């Protein structure tokens, strides 16, 4: 609700920024949604194969990654509380912890994938194409979905680092923090996707 | 235009939410250890749904946002679920 | 507090010359950038269509080899769908007029708007590149069905990457418009005080936002299949080609509503103006736009009746397809009812609008034949389908685009054009169009397949008629465009309100100043307040 016409350059509407970020999140949900749709079709068609193949994944690493992401969601949410309470130092610390969590997630993923690669299991490999159909589809989905997710973790990390710099320089403050809110929203999205990815990939009974 | 109603989520609320989320994660891992047939994935998805609800409401602040935003978010999830269900009308009956 | 009037075209900003255009964040300039690009792509696509028509004028090889023909109909589709009709009305007239019609000075995110245009140009360049790179133009049809698209040697990856980038542009435009409508309406303008073109753009924006990501991920799956053999759509690896079709049409059906909703919005603006009467059933038209957008997400399988889907799936999609026709029909009733006892003025925008209604109805009614499973199976993949979608897309969205440019050109350029020549062009277009496409219905029912460059001699009468129609159509297009260019260059100065319209664009000078409203716009409760 603007009271009068202001010049284009002075126009600042935080609600609009936030709405824009939510709309972008919707597109990401639908993007991953397409993959979840493919997953559900093939899981329905190859239930036993999907179960067997999932045994190749380490539930422990998956669980650690889940905890790491959930924790990081909390820390970035806390960062917003911190900036609202004018605690710049704490805000910076919390953003740093969040980025560190992201890094831990990626390192785990590196080891997980590395282990598969060492055994000749990677998209396009000869071994992949020799697998039973359901197994092959499972691993194609595994690499595609966790890969796309990891890409979003990287993008999220970059966004959060930009947030860090902006808080540090003072362009994000207690009465001007929609950029941090939006960065946090993007980060929560990455967590949301993993909340579904973990049980669907690692915990198939 | 300044920030919205400026609701501040207290740290302890966020910690409690994390605790609930970790509990649910542990629950999911335990439940999927048992074989309850088709129910297992249903339960796992329901728990995941609840976890998402918590993340959306508290971490993503939806609980304190406008009704419009809450409706829009719900509609997007509903749209996705409907699309999956319709696709299954094909695959279930082939 | 009024400032001295300077048209947005004369405004001197940070940049000079061409950079004042390609770095512009003014929604009106961005609209022009889209318009010139899209008009060029349309002419190229039309030329490709004409080449196809020349090939089809006689059976067997006429002017090109079969492989060339396959490449031609593919690129004709890619250009027309992704570079012309999907962006078309939203990116040009949505950009120019959405902010003005809601009393705003620009869209919510002007820089993002410019970025959308840059993406559009990048995607378009990639699409052109896919024609020229080593492995040859894609020959899959614009629908890229697996398994052919995953195995053919042609430049499928380049073309699908182009489509992905173009899709991203569409998503960002949709996002921008949704926030614009929610946050930038002038004080006093509630949702139900908005004119109906903004309503149409708003409904369209939601489809752009939510449907496009699905085709985005599908195209990436296609690329992954070509590069790594991931197997989702390959039966040998356990996958299902029909799954590709599901994913593809989950976007591409809503996409046709991206094409037609703004078109209906334009017609809904033009008719009250040239009948000098308020629109009949404002709320019904507004809500039917939302209904079409919503239900449009649930009907995609009607493109797949012969693909091997379950019987239950075919019933479901058929039922939903009949349902989605209802809100469109509501609009047609309301347009006609608006005209009843109106004071009708047969200026070119209105002539085009009348032609739109006629052509759209033929397209829509033949759509009912296609919605019914039994009749669709007879005509699937025949030229009946080609005729149907050209009536709807070209006769519908295309003629609405012509109507829009004739309606709004005086406002955009501040110049008038010759009405008589415009009306002659409109009639010639109509004649050429029907000659071109109507025979295709007939031979489609008789068995003429689509995407075939050869055919038995008994279909030749129709192919010749169509080709003649095509030449008349293109000549009329040239006449129409030339007339508009003459108007822009040498036409009379346009007043602020040449048509005595009531919506906000007619309350500001032609062309508008940079920030549209030098004084706060006067918002009326009824946007179609004709005395």
C-alpha cells in the first residue's frame, strides 16, 4: 500500500521482494516435483528393485546429512532473529555456521558419490547399463536428484555468503533485511527438498 | 515500504522446532526399519509432510505471514499432488 | 504536481543510442524490444511455413528432401511456439500495458524484466544455433518425443537447451507480473476494479510460473538421456516413453492457455470500447480466466489418447477437457452480449476482434471433437489436428495480436494509421487464413497424416487450395505490416484517447511519459464506465 507516487529509483517494497522469492520457490518445488513424479512412477513399477538398490546407500551418512541440514535451517532462521535484535556479530556467526553446515553436507556427498564412482557406478558407465532395470532406474534417479539438489546447495551457499558480506558491510540491518530473509528462504527450500529425498532414497523398506 | 509486522521468532522457539524435526527424523528411520507393506512409505511421507509443515511455518515464518501467502503455498503443494494422482490414473490401470 | 510532458521515446536517461534500449528497464521500452524480436521471428516462422506449403503443393518431392522437411516443421514449431506465441502477448502488451492499466509506473522488478528479455534473446540465438551446428537441424518435431529424440543424431541438445532458457525467461516474466498485480495497483484499485486485460495477464502469469518448470526438468532429463542413457524414457532400460509425453504435456497443455488467455484479455478490452458499452459479466470473465488457468492443468492427457494410456486415464482426461471448455464458452457469450445494443464502430481493432471470435470458435469447437476419445483417435496426428491448433493459436492468439497492435499502436507510438487499408488487410487475412486451414480439416478426417511431406493424389486439391491461401495470407500480412509502419512513420499525431476508451491508458498522453502517470490516476470502481 503506497501513499503517493514516488520516483522509480526510491521505490522499496519489502513485501514485494519477499513475495517474489516465494514465487521463485514455487518454481523450484515444481522443478523437483517433476523428478519426484518420475521417482514415484518407477518405484511403483519396481518396488523390490528399488528396495535392493537402496541398500547400497549408507543410511548413516544420509541421516547425518539430514541432521546437518535441519540444524543449518535453524541457524539461518536464528540469523534473522539476530539481525532483528540488532546483534550483528551473532548474525554473522550464525550465517557462518550455516555455510559450514552446507560445506559438511557437500563433503559427505563427495564421499558418497566418490564411493559409487570407485565401484564403476556413475551416469553413463558400463556397469550402470548392465544393471537390472529397476536398479538402473533407481541409480539414475539417485544421481540426478541428489546431483540437482547439491547444485542448489552450492547456489544457496553463494547466496548466504553474499548475505554475510552485506551484513558485514552494513547494507543489511535490523530495519532493512529482506535480502537475508530471502536468502534464508532459499536455504530452507534446499532443506525441504532433502526432507523428502532422504526417506525416498535411503529408507525404502 | 518497511518490513511487515516485524514479528520476531525467539531463539528458543527455533530450538524447539529443531528438536521436533530431529525426533521426526529418528522416527522415520525407525518406522522404515519395519516392513508394513504399502503403509511404510505412506507413514514416511506423512512424517516428511509434517516436517515440511514445521519448516514452512516456523523456519520460513509462514505462520506469521499473510493469509494470501499461506493459501498460495498450499495451492502449489495441492497442484503437485493432484498432478501425481492423475498420472497414477494412467499407471495404476495399465 | 505535474511535470512537463516528455514521451518515453524521447526521454534521455543514463544511456544513449542503442544502449538506451538494450539496457532499458522501462517496461515500455522492454515491450518494444520484445515486439521487434518477436515480429522478426514470426516472419521467419511464416516464411518457413510457406516453404512447407510449397513442398506440399504436389505429392512426392517438390522442392526439398524428406529430411529437410522434417527439419522445417520442427523449426517452424520451435520458433512459433517458444519464440512467438508463448511470449507474444504477455511480453509485448502485458509488459507495455499491465502497469498502465493498474495505474502503476512500472512492473515490480524492472531489472528482472530486462533480464527476462536478455534470456529470451539468448534462448532464441541458441535455437537458431541448433539449426546451424554440425549435427544438423533437429528433426523430432517441436514436441521432442522419446525415443526418437533420445536417439536421433541431430542437434536435439542445442534445441532443448534453447527451450529451457526461453522457459526461464517466461517464468521470470510470470513472477514479475504476479507481484506487480499484487503490490502495485493504484490506491483504490481492488482486484475487482482492475480491467480485464490485467486479470487475463495475471491468470497467465500463474501458468507461466508453475507449469514451465515441469518442462524445464523434462528437457534436462532428455539431455541426460542423450548424454548418459539414464533410461527414464527407454523401454530397454526399464523406462517408459509415454512418461516423457506425460511430463511434456503437463507443461505444454497449460502453455496453450498462456497463449490464449492474454488474447481473450485483449478482445475483452476492445469490444467494450468499440461498442461504447460496459462489458457484460465482468466477474464471470475475470473468474473464468482463473478457472481456465486452473482446470487447464488437469487435461494434458488429451494429447495422448493413442499413446497407450489406460482406459481410465482416457476417460478422466476427456471429462476434464469438456469441463475446461465451459469457461471459454462463457467468455464468448459475454463478448456477444456486450455487443448487443452497443454502439458499434467497425474500426480495425474491432474487425480483428470479430474475426478472432469466429476463428477461435472454429478452433474451440473442433477441440471438442478432439476431446472426445473416439473421434480423436480417428484424427490424431492428421492434418485435422494441424488445422485445429492453427485456428486456435493463429486464428485466436495471432489475430488477437493483430487486434491489439491496431488498438494500442496509437498509444504506443503516438501516431494513427490508415483505417481503410487496415480493414482491407484484415479481410484479406481472414480469407487467406480460412483458405489455408479449412481444407486441412477435411483431408485430415479423410486420413492425411501430419508431418508427412508426401501424400496420395486424392488430397492434392486441398493442398493446392491451402497453398494458395497461404500466399494470400502472407500478402495480407505484408499489407498489414506496411500499413502500420507507414502510420508510425508518417501518420497523423494520435490523441490521448482516439477510441473514446475508459481504461487508464487512455487518460495519459500518446505516447506515455516515462513513469506513465504524471499525476495520480483516477481509479473508478467500474473500469468500463461508459456514459
